[in-house]
C-alpha cells in the first residue's frame, strides 16, 4: 500500500487513573471511554481536526495548524473541568506523520505521546515548535517548563505548558480526593498558579528589555534619493543587511523573496510580522550620493508593536560593507542574541571595496533576483563588470557562480557551457574568501547537478549552511539533492527549513511540492504547488508540476488544464513537450501527436536542451525506445531534470527496463548488482 506522509499538529491524550478505574469497575470505565471518544470527535471537528484512532485510553488526533490543535485542547479541558471522572492529560507536537496500511505512525506521533506524559492532570504540554506558532495569540499564555529528554528521541525537546488550561480545576479536583493524596496535588496546583504568575511577569519584564526575539525580518528599505534608477542600490542594501544578519545562527532571518512581497505595502507591522512569523522587524531608509551613503535603521518589536532602537549611519562607498556589518552587529546587540566567535569574526572582516565595483555588483544581484532569462544574462554582465573593476571582489565571483548555476534550468545556457564556468567562479570566490557561504553553495550545486558527485556535493552544502544557516537557497538545493538520492525524510527537513526562512517564495513552495511528489504524497504536493501559484500566478513550472500530481491522482481534466496554462505562460519548448506528455498519459493520442509534430519541426540544436522533456513526452506516448534515445542525449548533456531520474513519477513506466537501471548506475544513483 502507498505510504502517505504529511506535516501536522499532532495531539495525544490519555485519561488519568483509567487503569485503576478499569480494574475497579470495567463497565464504568468503558462508558467513560465512549464518552471521551464522542466528546473529542465533536470538538476536534469544530477545530478542523481529525480523530485518527484510540489506543487503550489514549487518543490520537491531528490538525492542519498548531493554533487549531491548541484551541481544541483548551476547549476539551474546559468541557471536562466539572467531570470528576474524566481527567485528561494532553500533549501536542508539530511533526511528521505517516499513513500506511491503515495505520498511522511517525516521529510526530512518538514525540506527542512522550510530551503528553509530562502534562499534569487537566494540563496541556506542547513542544517548542508549537509554542513559536501560537505565542502571538493574546488569549493563550505559555510557561517554559524545561528542556526534556524524551524516550526514543535523539535530542532533548523544549517543553511549554499552556497556562490557560484551568489550573483551579486541578485544585478543586484534589479536594475531592482522599486526604492521603490531597496535599501533593494541591501543591501541584499552587505551583502551576505560581508558574502562570511568573510567566506573565517574566514576559512583561523581559519584553521591555528586548528579550524573546529570535526571529527577524528586514523590510525593504525606502529609497529617499528621488531617483527610481537608484532602486537597485536600495534593494541591494536590503539584501546586504539580510545577508549579514543571516550569518547569526541563533537568529532566524527571513529571506529576500518573502520580505520583498511587502515593498510599498500598506499592511500594519503586526500583520506583516504575523504573516512572516517573526518577533521583530527592521525598517529604514537609504539616501545616496556619488561619494556617500546614509542609512537610517530602526528595530521594532511586532506584537505588541514597540519601538526598540534606531540609529543613523553615514559612510563613504569604500566602507559600505563595514557599514552593513556594523548595523547587523548593533541589531544583534539590541535583541541580545548570542553571536559565536566565528560569527563575530565574519561580521568584522570587512575590506574596502571599489565603489564602481560595488554598484555593478548590486545591479547584478538586482537582476539575479528577478530569476528571468533576460535577468540572468544581465546579471552575468554586471558581475563581470564588478570583477573588472575589482578583481579581488569575492562576492562578485559568487554572484557570477550563482548565475551560471541557474542558467541551465532557465535554458539560458547549456549545462556543459554553464556549469564549468560556475565551478571556476565559485572556486575563485573561495580562494579570496573561504568564509563565503554563497560560493560554497554554488560549488555544491555544480557537484550535484553536473558532476553527480552526490557525497561530495552534500559535504559542501553542509559547509555552506554552517557559514550561513539562514541561507534559504542552500537548504532548498540541499533538499533537492536529498530528494534526488531518495532520502525523503531528510529532504523534508531541509525544505521545511527553507520554507521557514522564505515562506512567500513560490520556488521553495514548488520544490517542496516536488519532494512530496517524489514520495507519491500527491495530495500534499498539490497543496504546495497551489501555494506556489497563489504567490505567483504566472509561475509556469508550478503549473507543469501540478499537472503531474493531478495525473498521479487520475484527475485527467485538471492535469490537462494545468499543463495548458504552463505552455501558455512559458512559450518554451519544454512546456509544449510537457503538454504532449500529459495528452499521451490520458490517452489523447491525436492531441499528443499534434504537439509532437510541433516539436519535430524545430531545428535539432534547439531540441537538444530539452532532451529530458522529450524523454517525458515519449513516455507519455508509450514510445519507450524513443524515450531511451532522448534519455541518452539528456545524459550526455547533463540535463537538469535527469537529476531526479530515481524518484520522479514521469519515469515510472521505464523502471522495470534494464536500460533504466543502467542509466541510474551510470549516474551513481544506484549501485551495480
């Protein structure tokens, strides 16, 4: 049976004292069990929850959001507070659950069950991940109760208690118990009340002193020059500040693509912070002249909205990198986040940069961030200009490497032309600055997508992530490698981390969808592809991948519509080939052959960059010999999509053929028998 996996807020409950009641009065115990089951099912349904199963006197439920799970748990506890027999403990964790062969299991289930045992009678305990997602809800207060080792869990887990779970109920119930047990329970109730009071005071006092900030977003800086042609420079300053802060491992820093969604936004700061799930925001202005730049920056706590710090900086262009690092250090100091010695050294390693080189570099990043065919070519030109002006400018080499890494996926350059240039640029960047995360990640991408040196690529990705743990693209690309080598659990964690750093990225949402598709969790894949398309309705690749997920669910009409949208948006041969593949898979042979005629009218040299797509096309038409011919061309060309040969569903009809096995062996994706 197909295994399905999804991320969920998992709730585990049990009835305190049920075993003793069972031995004393079996009929009453079974009645209580039924009552508990019906109550939880009813309340869970109100909170978008799913009652999964009973395990003795325990129950397992899952929810789409952590907030739904906590609100459900609080309502359950409130509903039984006057029932002297139905005494519940509840644990909640955000984690991975697996549905297979009619059962449900996974790390999420295991951790939730362990957390439940830490709760007092009438209480609710949650993991740190859940706490982070609900902490801005004014009606819910939590108390940190410690970092606890849990059985069969490799690392200790930070545990919080819901302070709003009615503590007075525990005391009241204790008064009904025999005298020999009353006092320990009363002490427990008083202790919880004390913890609630301590939590309120602690959060109030330390909020005033800028604590509880471990996540931050730098909003797009405002251009005060009055010259729209200087927009590249202001966006570049925003990017640079994000990059400097992102090197601090104790801080979660939202990536550029997500924050740029709020450029010129009229949304309130608390609303933006909630959407990005961060504690604090940085905003500011930039004013530049030919010789100097002035940046004004302020730090604001989001909820409740509170001004924490502001400063004004004026520097000449040659010391602009030093300025960026100084601002990052000052922000870290204000929120009292821990900076390691290595991070301190990186934030103090600025070298003077030629002003013209820096302007060209910022223009290069401006066009690189557009991720369009034309934008990549313009970015390459500007990075080259930066290098000509300053041959020791490591960041410019890293930018050039980034362009050459993504160019084949955009069909801007052929892999055999582009990846070697990416390698050369990345190695040069590291020769100048061996602490540059972007250069490590670009080099790893070459090893991954071109050399197919899977183990070496993984090691280099990890080095880059160590240098900049908040680099969302690094987690995304590393996740793609893990997905391609059929390590879905590890890939899931990297995609999840990339998402937390860049939640409004259509690319990251789509790639996470690919991860689900590769384990045939088609429902979750469809959700992620739709999220990507909500963020960017013109995202052709998102529509093409969505069509594959629909095919897997035999939703043929939906698959055709999605593939047609991809072709209409891209105007690119790969999309035409993909639409032909979809027509073939749903037995619309006439329409598929029409698309094939369109493709075959193209000159052969124009088809070669799309060899992988042509292989898919012939799989759809069931022309398997032709598919293998195109696969051989794709292998020779180091086609981008061939990286996913081991896991992507388009190749499923070929997997039993020995030729496909030989292809995977040549790529190092399978061992020889």
